[in-house]
């Protein structure tokens, strides 16, 4: 993957983990930042 400039993203959850291989650099970093943003959101009970 390194030869072609591809990255993988691994997401761990309480129950399992997910691995997304062979993403272009821009997509991998955007996905990582989006997931990190979602993880920082606090749930609000109304």
C-alpha cells in the first residue's frame, strides 16, 4: 500500500473493530478527522 500512497483506517468500538484498507491519503485523513469529530460530540438527553 505504501508504494501506491494508500492508507488504512482502523476504528475500534466497544464490541468490535473495523479496518478499512487501501484509501487514498486525502480520504483516509478526512475520514479519521470526521470520526474523531463524532467521538467528541456529547449525547444530550432531552
